[in-house]
């Protein structure tokens, strides 16, 4: 039997689109099938065909429910995959909610896009999948327990370990038959941070041949926040945001992050640390996910505090679009927690559109903001942005509290990797932007004896007993290597439009604005501009 081959079809050079294909003989196992997020160029990968034949996949092993790990499962089923999707029971409960919500969002965004396309006589587009598509593939899920060895096609065995990242999250140990016996690989999934409110510390086995490890925070250290310290920092943000006509906007991932922040806010109010005020959860997904958390509350750390927060009289969940729109009419200081966490879709964009231009608004980021997303652009201090085609001058204050991050930071990742020793052959760094991977690679190269590899999108490696060997691929790349994990031309275009608008406004008169536009046209098409100017000058001469 040949050695296993591992393909990196996502989260290679970026933090989204997690998808790894493990071939063992004639068996093909997919670990995660996530949606790409971030720049427009990267998100376009969601619409392209898979770089493998879905009908030939034998099993899917899902690490957790976050959309960048699970979000293309309905597309996979639509494309012909009819096999099992293994996941923990809690992950299945969350995916039941999140994948249908993802389908709803795509349908809504496509409807809006197609209205514009029809007005411009452009071709209409289809969503990646619909809510009904997501519903149809749910029976393919099969629940697994932590620590339980399972076997699938071709003698491939796997075992789930609690990753401490999200309710139900897992690192997955896979033993694949090879020419010289079984090759043991460990896929970290997303490794949880210490001091998580609901989760235990991550667990995983040692003594593996290959480690596929996330590196989201591979280049940064968070401040050490025990629960009290984190709540003290949150109290400071609420206190500095509190004004009679103000709002604290918290873009938050609807699943777990929202529930954690809500629990802390209500605890601070119950203890008299901050004045009690209305807390609005403006996300139907968060509302439904909260029901899943209630179901598993007995298994969560601080589960009782979470249930108390849900019953607080000042907490409201908006369900309908009308209820969401009514938040614009709220008077007095209030707090709104709204999805999405990176400000790329959902109701937070309407909230930002309504508030960013007001100095009495504070935006608090409580999660990682990927390159090219609106959240990252605001976090990095943009003074002018565009939302739904409208220009907005940003007067709101930005704040960041990364104590809520679900990801281990640099030192936590290093410690987690050290606990996996011995690692005999290689560590593959995935799920991180270029700078994060490079920093983590430099540290690990001094820490572990195994080779440290930073794969590119769609790279394939033979996992031999002697080490990992890159397999040459002559197929054209799905996306240029420099694009994943970085802002793209669309980000540059939006910045250019805003700069041009500012320049035109700064010019004193109509003649000056005409000069600016003529210079721009000359840069775009110098030959056409010269000809037009010649025709104009000729007409002027003839008329005089």
C-alpha cells in the first residue's frame, strides 16, 4: 500500500476555508469543509468547483461548527457527496442551526445582488447553497464521543479530543494504513485559549507522526485575563462608552462568543459594577444558538451564570427584521450585540451604517478580524468606509478586547505543540495569515525536532515514514498565492473611490474638479483622452 497523501484545500495561508483531504490507498477522508471568508477574491472560491471529486469522498470528519470549518458541507452534498459526516453531538446541534442560517444569508445577499445586476443588464447569480440544501444534508451527520476510536472505509481509524475552542469542538487523531504500517496524524482544528468561560482546557494525544496545527494567533500574545480581569476590562469599556444618547456596538460571532459576552455583561450589572441598561441581541442565529447552549448548559463551565443572564429582564433578542429595525428608535444608552463577528454580513452592517458617523458610538471587537474584512478595516483605524454603496465618515470610537478570543495565542500554541511531542516527521502550520505562520514557524523550528512546513493552497504532500514530500501539481492555481489572507484589489478599489471622493470635495470649484477627473481619465486611457481633447480644441477653434 502506498503512503498516505495529504492535500491542503483550504486554510493554507489564510484563516478560513479549512479543508484537508487525506488519501490512504483508495480511501479519501475529508477533514473539514469550510467556507472562505475575507477578501472578495478569497470568497469567490466558494463559488468555484471543489478541487476534488465530491462523490469519491468516503467520509467527512468535522472538527467543529464554525462556518469557516463547516460552511461548504451543503455544497459538498449538492455536488454528489452522500456519505457520513462525523462530529460530536454538540457540533451537530450547532450545525443544524448555523448551516441553515448560512443558506438564508446567501439567498438574501444574492437576491439583493441580482436586483442590481438586472438594473445593469448583468447576468444573475445563484447562491452557493440554500437553507433547504442545508436542511437536506443534515441526516448525513453521525455523532461521535470524545476519546472513542471509530473506523471508516479502508481501515482508517479516528478519535476525537476536546479542543476547548467551542462547544463540541475537537482535535482529530487519524490513523491511516500505509506502506510501513499506520501513519498517525493529528489535526488540531482550532485550539482553545486558556480561561475560556464555557470550555475546558484543550486535550490531545502525544507521539504522532504528523501534526496539522492552526496558527491564527501565531504571532501575538494576549494579555493574561483571568475571569475577573476580563470583566474588569469589559467594565472599563462600558464605562467609557456610556453616554445619554450613546451605544456600545459589539460585532460578535453568534455562537458562543455572544453567549460569553452576554454572561459577563449581566454579571457586571448584577454586581453593580456597571449601570443596568438594555442589552439587545440582534441576531436570529444567536437566538437559536442560545437554545442549543441551554440544552448543553450542564456540560458547560459557568453554565448556571449563563442561564441567569438569559433570564435577566434587561436582555432582549430580536427575531424579525421589524424588531431589528426598531432598534434605531431606542433612546438612552444601550448595548447591541450583533452578528457577524467580522462585520461582513448580517445585521451588524445596518447597525454600523446607522451609528459609525456618530461620536457617541463605541464599537468593541471581541474576536479575530481577518484581513480584508470590514471589521479589520475599522479596527485598523479607517476614517471613511463604504457600506452597501454608501460612504460613511467614521466618528465612532474603536475598542478591542481579545480576551474573548476562542483561539490559543502564541505561547499557548507553543505549549500545546510541545505537549504533542514526540512529533516524528513534520508539523504543518495552517489556519493563519502569512505573518502569523512565519513567526510560529521560526519559534517551532527551535522547539521541535520535526520539520515545520507552511503549505500553500492546494499543495499535496506524501506522508512517508522518512518525512513529508511535496508532490508537484501541474494544474492551474484556483487563486494566486499572494491573495489568501490579504486585502485584494476590491479593498484597494473601495479605498480609491473614497480617496477620489475626498479629493473632489477638497477642490474649490467646478473647474478644479474637472481637472482632477481629466487627469484620471488620462491615466485610464491616455490615447482616448488625447483624441477627445483634440476634437474639443478643434471645435473651439472652428467656433471662434
